[in-house]
């Protein structure tokens, strides 16, 4: 008798057919805020800068005797206003006249009402730039014309004999007919981390004033800590000078500058 052998084969497991669900489209990147270009800029705040919180209504002009140099830490729209978080760098001096401030605020919260994300660019910049002014605009609003565009860092520098420099710089220095004259300077403020050091006094440094009237290559003569040197140097891009002259031509020259450092 023959034996019948049955072989049972496993059924292949077939994947179930499903209709593929559509993948969600990637989210579109958020449009950059039209206020973003202001972040990290150095400006001069003209409106009641001795207050920690400032709110300007639509059309309200900037004014008040206290002006300060600031760095824009952040800028954003909220509701119907533009809000700026500002870090105070120091007090500006026009020629030798310092701004009149009763008190200096380390941080300033500035709100300009009537501005939104849909505000036209021309209106936005006009409103903001009237309050947070560039160095050149600040001079112009004070009756001092300055229209020299920024140039490359100077290579050829004239130096007076009383300032340490190479013999070539001293030779050029003897050809100078007019040395740089200060138009706008910033007396820096530095907050002592421990809150114990209080100081106010002149410090000495020399720097190159380019033919564009801007400051380059500062060198500290007064002994300062690294954070204190940073506090002084970070406002130097706002400084403006009438540049040195060699006859009718403007030239770069190294001079001694004496800002007043406030430690509080």
C-alpha cells in the first residue's frame, strides 16, 4: 500500500493594497521682517533717551534733550506697533557739546505706534529713522553737514611727531596743513558686573581718522580691562571727523582722542 504524503505550503503574505495618502506640502519659510535689517545696527536715539520705556504715538516727533548711542538688539512688530530692544553704548558729543541726560538706562524699550508688517517700506524707514538716526543723519539734524561715503581702510597715514609711529608716517605728518577735527564722538558707558566700581574720567587712545572721516585702528594708552576696551571700541563706528588735509586733498591721519569713560 502506497503512502500518500501531503505537503502543506505556507501561503505567501501579500501586502494589502492601500491608496497612498498625499504627503503634506512643506511649510513655506516665514517672510523676513522688514525690521530685521535694523538688528545689530548702531544708531542714535533722539527721543527722551533717559527713560527705560518709550512709546511714540503715530506722527509724534522725536525730541528731548537726552540722546544716546545704542545698538539695536532686536526688532519686531506687535499688534499695531514696532518694538525695539536697545542696548545703550554711551552719550554722544557734537563737537565738544555732550547731550543733556539726567540718567542713563542700560536697556531701552522703544515702541513706535502705527507701524505694522504691511506698512510701506518708505513710510517705515522714514518713521524709524527719524527716531533711531544714523550718525550722518544725527549730524545733519544738528546743522552739521556730513556726506562722505565710507571708504576702504587707509594704507597711507600721516602722524604727528608726538605720536609713536614709523618715520614714513612722520614725514607725511609734516605735510599736513589741517589735522582732523571731531564732529561726533561717543563717551562710552560700561556697567561693572559687580556693581562696585564707579568711575568717570578721560582715557587716552590714538586712532587713524580716514579720509572718509571715520575711525580706524584704535590703540589704547590708558590701561583698561578687555571688557572696558570693548565698551569703548564698540561705539567707534559712530564717530565722525572732518578729515586731515594736505593742501586741498583729504588724507588719513593718526591723532590722539580722549573719550570720557563712565563706569557704573
